[in-house]
């Protein structure tokens, strides 16, 4: 079935392997949760698009993993 004109395809064009999704839960102290929400708001103002808290936490974990791998 073809998409009607003007509608975007819901699938992103990707190259290589698809991204892996890992589910985890994070227990944050209230101050860290507030900082994450403030950072999400700041990123939304900068980019002009919605930035989820999940994305902010994911990027923080990736940055932390990079620093750990650099130390090894």
C-alpha cells in the first residue's frame, strides 16, 4: 500500500545494523532527577524539538561509558 501524498514514511532510513534496545530502570536521587529534567528543558530550547528524559539519561550513560573505556 502506498503512502498518501504529503505523509512521511514512519521508518527511518538506517545504514548498518539496527540499534539495540536495552531496558533498564534507574533509581535517581531527587536532585539528579531535577538536574536531568532541567537538562532536558535546556536541550529542548536549544534544538527546538522534544527531548525525552530517557534520551537525556541514555546520553549520560553513553558519556559515562566513554570515560570509563578511556581510563582503561
